[in-house]
C-alpha cells in the first residue's frame, strides 16, 4: 500500500513532465504565422541572413538542438526513474513501462497536432489568427493553456 501511494504520484508527475516537455519542444519554433510559413522558418531565415549562412544550415542546427534537448530530458527522466527503482518505489519493468508510455504520448501529441492543422486547413481556417479567441492556433509550447501550434 505504501508503494502504491508513492508510485501513482511518481508515474503521474513523470508522465506530465515528459509530456509537457515534449509538447513544448516539439512546437517551440513551429507556430504558423498565417501566410503559409511558420515562425520557425521565419526565425531560421532571419538568423541565416544575419549570420550570412544558408537557411538550411540554420534549420538543421535548430533541429539538432531540439533533438539534443529531447534526448537530455529523456536521460533525466530515465535517471530519475533509476533512482525510483533503486529506492524500491518501482521495478525495472515498471520503469520501462513508464518510458514506453511517454514515447506513446509524444507520438499521440504529434499526431494530434498534425491532424488538427490539417482540419484547420481543410476548413479554410487560419489557426494563427484564432488562437486568441478560442485557445487554438499558434504558440504551441507557450505554456499558457493554449492548444498551441498546430503546425509542424
């Protein structure tokens, strides 16, 4: 019973933290601006111009930074769960189940984002212009209760 009182909050917090990080990281630079491009593209173009480098180099660097941050976060979560295993709070099998669930949640969030952006597009709705009205649209990962960026 004591383990159950500890396991439930640990699992819940781990899933929430992993999900929020993934949600933020996956959309941090990708908010649509309403004209067919997105803020990430605009930012990459601006950085490339200021540094006098190719935009593709900047985009590649941004992608790598995002991937690195995601890997770092996953390593932190895994290390925390290793501690929970060594403290006897969860088993190694339970740790793996948590990690698998987080990966599943990341995929679901990305699929939902893609689906919603397609729905907005199919219905002729500029998601970047409506977020302030209904909470959907650009700004994924802003942490302000918005559904957020529905673009890639």
